[in-house]
C-alpha cells in the first residue's frame, strides 16, 4: 500500500513524521517511504522517524493507566477485556521479562517485525508495571536500534 497518496500536500519530512507516529507503520514503514519514495537522505529519514515514533510512546505511557482504569470502572465489557488481556500477556511473557529484565523491553522494541515496536513496547511496559521514567528511555533505545536496522535494510546494506 502506497501511503504517499495520502500525504501529497505535505512535505516529505512531515509525511515521514506522521507515518512514523502511526501504530502499525511506525518507523518500520516511515523510513522505507522516506528513503524510497521521498528520496530523503538516510540520516534525515532516520532522525525524523525515530522522533516521530517516540512521541506517541510518551503519551501512551503517560495516559494508558488512567484511561484503562476509567474504562474498566465504567464498563463491565472493558473491565473484562482489560483483565483478560493483562492476565494473558503477563502469563505469556512474564518469564522472558523476569529473565532478561530491561533488556527484554529494548530487544522487543528493536526487532523490526510486525506487532513489535514503540506502541507495543509501551503497552508491555504498562502491563508489566515498568515505570514511565524507566520505560521511556528503554523504549527509545529500542526504537533507535530498530531505526538503524530498518535504515540499513532500506539502503540494501543488509540483503537477505
């Protein structure tokens, strides 16, 4: 899917920034678009995408707890869903987080695969009770590492 058709009136830098903030695309989508379609210099694409990817992480970490508590208190449906989701996630991934600690969060965010990244890392930090002051730099480091990997792949440095 060519996301550039939705951003035709925006500068390549702003479009890259917006794409990097999207939950599914994040910088994994933004950097290839910036380099391949907009022909931005790789360093520019990397910097814009990393910053754009980290901004939503800040807001997720800051507001997910009060929003989830509010929704859980107002709706049995949300209470049941969040309780199930949190219990399932803790049960499924708790061993990895206990074994690897902070490194697990960095690695999880750094691996440029679907359903990993800053958004999911912020959700995981919340579920596992990692405080924002600790989670934000760990997730930012993971985002920066993912940015290096995606930029390298976009430039063909690491071929398959």
